[in-house]
């Protein structure tokens, strides 16, 4: 039997797990169920839910023509205007925004209503960042790299509240904050990065360094899974990126020694268990 070591925090983060449980509960209760965007960046999970009647909708417009049901907001959250527009359609809104993301919405809403200028550090195209910006009463600037700071025109004395996308790299956040603090006088920096990503990356690097084959399970659309693959590839020569056990069958490198497994935050437990069982028993 092959030695297989699974990373302690492989798979769903708190927010992803909560989103999936919300959909499962809605299925049990019955009725029409819609998710506002795919519930996770994992095609298999989304397709399993579709088979159970859950429809992914991409816009409020689309909802207007659909039979009344439950609309589930995923862990990334949405702008306040979208939230209100969904409610106005007459569907029941179920908010599965991750509480760590919701906390950022609350900060942005409160501080902007007190007149602060809002800066968000993150990827401006990421749905979570679009959602955060949408809770400011006065708009917000999004900064992703050092050059963006050079274009910031903040008046002396203007009060600024700064927050971060939850999955932003901690070291890069620190570098950007240091530069912003040199250019902007009155800035209240709130580190809103979630530890789930950093913990997974740290564990993956450590595990990849002590096994001979490393398997990263995740969807190619999941940026946190791709990042895990990058990290493991730096440390372990035989690193594989797979969606599920079928990608592993017949493709494991012919190398002896222990096999490590990690998985992105949107990978369900049963897929991790299938891969683990295949490598341990059949290989
Ligand atoms: S990474 Fe953190 S903030 Fe984002 S959904 Fe998961 S638990 Fe929530």
C-alpha cells in the first residue's frame, strides 16, 4: 500500500463549505433554486447541483423571467445595488456571503457614510472586489500594484479607509500599504486578508518538500488551486494538477516514495477521498 499524506487544510474553506451547505439545504426544502453566479469555482460541484435542479443565473434581468424561487448569493458577495435588485424581483434572497467578506462590506459601508475615501487592495475584476466596492456610498479606488499608487490623488487631511480582498497575498499587501502610507496622510489600514489561503499555501509548500509526488486537486478556473500548483511545482519535481481521480488514473509518474495531496478551497471532500483511495490502494 502506498504512503499518502493529505494536507490538513486541503479542500473547502469555511466560506465555500457554507455556500455548498446553503445550496444543499435549499434542495432539501424544495422549490426553484438559483445561484447568483456559480456557487464555487468547481465545475463538478456546479454540474452536480444542476442535475438536482439548481440553475446558475448571471444577471438580475435573467431572474425577472424565471419562476419565483430562492436566489442564493455565493461566498464572494455582491454589491448592495445587486442585493436590492434581487430582492425587488420578488424572489427569496438567501445570503451565503462569507462572514469574512460581509465584515468588509460593513466596514466600507460605515466608513464611506462617515465621509472616508475608500481604497480596496485587490484585483478590480474579481467578483469579491466588485462586491466590496459596491457597498461604498461614495465609490472606491482599487489598487492592485505599486504603479496604481502613483496615480492616487488624495488631498491632505482627507481621511482614507483601506481594506483588502480576502485572498490577497499578505507580503504584497504589506508592501503596498507601506507605499500608500508614504503618499497618503490620514489612512486607516484594515488588514482584511483571510488566513485560509495563506494556511493552505504554507502547508502545501511544506508537504511538497517531503514527498516524491505531489497532487494538487482543483479546477483550472480556481485561482487559489492554480497558485497551490505553482507553489508545489517549485518544491516537488513530480507535481500534478488534477480535477478528480480520473485524471490520476494511469498518469501517476513512475516514482517510488510517499505521495502528498492538497486541494483548492473549492474542492469537495469526496473528490479528495477518491484520489486518496486510488493512490493508496490501486497504484
Ligand atoms: S477564503 Fe476566507 S474569506 Fe474567502 S470564502 Fe474562504 S473563508 Fe471566506
